[in-house]
C-alpha cells in the first residue's frame, strides 16, 4: 500500500499572510452583503438591517446615497476649516488639520475599488494644498480655484455613481455577483462544501446556477434539507429562491434558481392538450421557472402507472384530480371510474357523466367490480395469441392499449383515507382490494390514482406495500397540514412548509411538488385549472369493453348494490395501424436536417411538440415536401442527434443546440443516422 505523501508545511512567516488574506476576503463579502441588505431594508419596512447600519439612515434614505455624498462633505469641510482658520489667524492649525484630513482620506479609501481609491488620493492632495491656502489668503483668491478643482473631481464621481430614481432602480442586481456572495456566506454558515457554477439567464427574468458539491462531506441532499435557509438568504419565498437536485441523478450536483418575481402566483388554464400516445406523458402544470410539469399515465409495452396525490383541504388536490379526468376522457381510450367515500361531494361534476361510486358502501362495491374486471382481463391476456414483430406469442406479460385494442381503466380514488383507515370488516376488505389492484393493475391496464390528506400508513390501512407501489408511479403533493417524512412521498422538500397564501393574499391552491417523468421533485410547481368553457362542453366519456363490464356487473350484483353501467358497451377498440413509411428524403433534406434547421432558427430550447410542428411547416412550405415527416421518424431522428451529441436535452421534452445548454453534453459532433428519415 503506497504511503501518503506528507503535506508540505507552510512557513511560519506565510501563515500570517494567509490568515490576513482570508480575513480581508471575509470582510469584503460581509460588506457586499451589508450593502444589499441595507437597500432591501429601505425598500421593505420591517426588514432586518445588517450590523453596523444606522436605522435612521436606512429608513430616511440617507444610506442609499452614501456613495454620492463624500465629495460634497469633503469640499464643505475644506471650506469651513480653511475659512475658520483664516478668521482665527490660526494658519498652523490649518496645516495640522490638512495633514489629518489627508491621512484620514487615505485610510478610509485604501481598501475600496481602484476608482474610489484614486479619487480619495486626489482629494487628499487637494486638501494639503487648499486648506492651508484658504487659511493664509482668505476666500477671494483661493475659493474659486478650489471650486474649480472640486468640479474636476465631482464630474467623474457623479458619472461613476449615477443618481437613480427609486422608480427607475432595477428590482434585482444587474449582475449575479451578489448571488455568489450570498451563497458563499450561506455555505460557510451551514458548513457545505459546495460552489456555484456559471449563471444561466432564464426567460422572463431570473437566474439558474449549477451547484457542485464535493460528494464526500456534502451532497445535494444537505442543501435540499434546508429550503428555508436557501430562500431566506435571498429574502424571498420558497417559490422564488430554491435548490433542486440534478435530473441526471448525480447526488453531488444540483441547481439553484433565483427568480425576480413569483411566477406561480397567477393561475394558468389547461389548454386542452391530451396525453402523448407514444410516451403516456401529459402536461399538468408548470414549474416556477415556467417550464412544463408532467405526469405519466402509461408506458407502451409495459403498462399503466399508479399515482399518490396528497394535500390538505384547500391545497388543490381535488382540482388536480378533476383536471386528470378531463385529460383522460380527451384521449378517447381511457375510461375513468371515480370512487368518493365523501358521499360524492369531492368531484360532483363527474357524478352523472362516468362510473361513480359515492359513499363507503358504493365505493367498496365498485372496488369489487374493478378487482373482478382486472382478474378477468388478466386471464384473457394470459391466453392471448399475438404476433411480436414476427415472433408468434401466446400470452402478453404487459399491457398496451394499442396492441390489445382494450381501453385503460383509470380509477380516481379521492378521500381514500375515509375508507381505508377504518378497522371494520368492510374497511379491511377495501384495503385488500385496493392493494391487489395496486399490485396487478399495471399489467392489465388498470391504474389506481389515490388521493388522501396525509400519506401516512395509518390513512392507507397500514399497508406499506400499497404506498410503495403508488409512489413507484407518480407523486404529487400540495400543502399538508402536518410534517411529511421523506419516506411517505420520496420528497426531500417538506410540503407542510408551503405557505397557505401568496403575498397578494390569494390562496396557494395547486402549489406543490411533483415526482414524475421530469425528475424535478424539488422544484415548486403549480397545476393548471380546467377552464369553465370546457366544463360546459359536456365531454364524451368512453365506455368499458364488454368483457370488463360483464365481469364488473357479475361481481357487483353479488355484492348487493348495482351501479349504472352502460347497457350496450362498444366493441373493443380496433388496433391502431402503424403509420405508413415516409417517402425517401433527398440528401440535406432529411428529418435530422429539418430538426437542426429549426433549432438553429430558434436559437434556444424548444418543446418537442413545438419542434415537430415547426419542422413540419419547414418541409412542406420551404422544402416542397408533400407531407411532414411522421412523428415516429422525427422521434428516431431526435434520438440519433442526441446520441451523436449534435443536440442536447436540457430537460424532459425539450431540445436545444449544444452550445445553448448548460448541461453536460458529449463532445462528439458526429452526424446522426439519416436512415431514420427514409
């Protein structure tokens, strides 16, 4: 085993120099932060002042003009002292005062920036000349010359420290230098071995910095565990200043976002966009930096995804479930089923529009039906004969609504704690059925999206397995009334810290954290709301297939309560044929070329859908192609370009030229495969 090299000993004569250098650096950081805090204290009454700042100066505005006043104070002192010595015939005292004033100017400015230091030396030199001159000759010969020299000093000084009206002053620093200062002080206080990288300007104002920790003494989880300290260091709410982990999963990396305003204060309406049929992903809201927040309903050739939705009263939990129901019926191949033990008060809009169970008895009976339909479909898929790309198969070990032609069954179980937390026989039966659906539903096309106030084991019937399976899909949490442990939701941020009101007094309904395909569970987000116009439209709700509906009917009749089920269910969905192959593309006019051209014209990030739309317009209008490239062709071309390092994927669903992204991208610049566009 090699011996560790001994560390070179620092000479004793250099130790004092290093200590003084560190002390000067710390004092410089403290001064910078004090200036920033004092400006905020003047703008925000009641803010905490930094040590050493006079409260009267801060509240009256004098502290704001501390850099503008020195030349005026200096010239008044020279005139007053010189003429005072002239009237008292004390020319010797004038020389002493001049020397003291010059020495004081040098001492007070020697640690300041070069401009201020040079001006201080100039004023010190003028003091040595004109203060004795005034004491000897009086005002007439010397005063005009002194004022002329003073004008030569004041012009560059005023130009350097410009007078800015309060209403014209920027709301945030023009440069991010103060962010680095604040972060260094915070890291020193919390004992984090973490630094900030190069700043990235965000659209609409705001900044994002990469966080790099040593990964040994400090990981990004240490930073995420102090959200109040991070927000408090910038004197902002947690929706304007926050840290988050890196989407690539490296625990020594993360991001710090500092916004100029609270972007989540305003609600945003859902635009009617449905689920991506290839990925099963849908947009349900936006993060604080205005990027889209997504959830995942299913994965092709895998199965459905469950979800755990939590939040106290008024947190926006039921409104999110309402949005998910609208999204589901918009697709045409998802059948919603609502379970509401709260007697139908949670989601009343859907009571007469889809399969709906209100009250504990009806919810238990509906669970029996869903469980029976799931088992019947499992038997059907186990014996299904199908062709897997030329390979004859018997039995399907996954669910795919396109391959099977069967609809997805989406069970929205709101206020689930009312049924699952009891100790009676029926309550335990409900827990058992819900647990089975959570275990087996994925491979049969049945998804359980469960909503509860607090995702503790006591509210989920004591079943750790149920919570783990729900967490394995999607997690959304609004504000909770009690502290949520990380094990409940898998979130590093505690939802109980979400404020109940925004600064304008409006409630924070819909504000929360989401663990989904974006892999950004630490970034605050807000869900969209369904516009009233879409509620008036009376959406068309798909019906169950015959086999599933009949199995539910038999099980629910045995249970003693028959709920309305469509008498004539439509035939199973036809298998959607694969899109036809694209016509061959000439050299230089392939799908990859169209993607690169669109990104080059945009000059920055583009959403995947917007990128495909722009590429379609380009090839049909400018390139003379009969029809746009198929979505599958564009998807393959995007994957090839990303793998070759010609484009980057800064976050889920967005693409950008390599030069515009701050994320680590391979240095290779090879050409993507053009065979995808043929």
